[in-house]
C-alpha cells in the first residue's frame, strides 16, 4: 500500500511541477527583460536571484520526485517561502494599504498552497514559523513604532498562536489526505478480492484507471500470445502496457469498417467493441494452438474480440477491458461454410450423374428399337 501511495504522489507531483517550473521560468525571464530593456518595471537584483533560484529548485524537485516520493515534502515549503518573499518584500512598501493588501493576499496564498501541496505538516510548519515572524515584526515596526510595551513578548505570543493554527490545519490536511487514500484503497482491495474470481476465466479482463493498468487476470496476456510476459515480475503492469502498445491488430468486417491499430490505442477509439485479428510470429508463441490459422510465411493468425466498458470503482471512473478468443467460433464458421459448399457440390455432382444416367437410358432404349430380336 505504501508503494501505491508513493507511486500516486510521484505521478501527481510530476504532472504539477512540470507546469510550475515553466511558469516560474517565464516569470523570471519576463521580469528580467522588463527591468533591463524597458523603464516600465524596475526590479531589484535580489528578486531576479530569488526567481532564478526558485525556478532551479522547482526543476530539481520535478526531476527528483519522479524517482523518490520523499521530495514531494519540499514543494509546499518552497512555494510558501517564495510567496512570502513577494508579499513581504517585493509588494510591501510600509503603507497601511500595502500592509492590509499583502496581509490578505499572503494569508490566502499560503493557505491555498498548504491545502494543495502539504505532504509533511511538521516541515511545512517549521518553514512557515520564521517567515511569519519576520512579516509580523516588519508590519509591527511600521504600524506600532510609537507604542510602548513589550513588543518582543507580544510578537512571540501572536506568532505562536498563528503558527499553532497553521500547524493544526497542516496536520489535519495531511491526515485527511491519507485517510482518503486508505479509504479508497480499502474499497479497491475489496474490489480486487472480488476480481480474483476472474483469475481462472478464459476471457481476458483488465481494469484501467488514468491510462494505467490496475489489474489484469491470467488470461489477458495469454489471449494476446505475449509469451515473453511474466506477470510476477511486473507488479505495476508497466511492461504489459508497453507490450500492448506494440501489438498491432486489424479490425475485421466490411471494407469501410476495417482499420489497423494497436491493442492499447483501441481504448481511445470511439468503437466500444469489435472483432480483430492478430498476426503472430511462430517464435512468439509459447505453445502451438491447432485452432490458429497458419500462414504461408510461417506466422499465425489469431481472432479475438475486444470490448471496453466504463465502470465505477471506489468512486473513480475506470475502464474494464474484455478480450475473448474467437478462434473456435471462426473455425466453426469455416467448417459450416465448407460443409455448405461441399453439400452444394455433392448435390450438383449427383444431379449431373442422374442426368447422365437418364440420357444413357434413353439412348439405350433408342438402340434397342433398332436391334433384331434374334441378335
């Protein structure tokens, strides 16, 4: 279960960070060009450095999180620090309007980042604490500079209260995310136990979600004659997906309905189900099947039907991929076709024999009339 959880995190952050770091790169380049080549916007050198560092770190996290899920912990702290820099340094000018504006935008942004990207509540809180303390100290120096009192003590109390609330929210979000995952996994495990019934079925069954194969029974790879595939060495069905992407199939039917595709691309096709044929090399067949048609080049032709059905598993919209063997049905149809034409040919031959017999009999009768009775 932990491996499945980490796998989902890798997939999620790989898709998110591939969007974030190009945006940060575009922001960095745009601000640099505006401040260098125009007088419209003046940016400090520190801002360019911060933008470049944030872009590089996001790019590094994108590369690392695809291999190790633990690096997803640093996405929330990094984006929180980057947001704090902008509303505490760049957009802050000390005026009352600026303080209220940056306060509203800053708190909203940091909690949005927390809700979307929080993976480790302790690390997120540790990064948030000094950033919040610095911002509150800065706003306090500008707003209550003339007031007497224990400013440090008051600042500590307010920071502790805000960090305490932030920590509770971070912990609760992390707990709810994990509980949701565990609940989903529990429902999926119950469904997988139910799917075990189909392990010995002759039909091939595969359950797909978001372009990945979650489950495939034993017959599924056998029906495609994937002799080199070993399901015990492919826990995530990645190799099975690769093999399906390289398995070419031909649609059977009328000329206008026929087309060529792969077993995997059929899932994206508008057709829900159809019969197909597969050309298989002799060396790719684990054991020879007498029902398969042997071609002149030594390869074999196998006939299958493929269907896809949308199903709802644990609240997710998935696809059920069903494959059936049509070789016996095709051979039966060929036998019936041959029998029908053989019967027609036999009837035609018998009819010709009968007609020839009748003609011979008539000729003999005519010959008898010309023969003398005494020889």
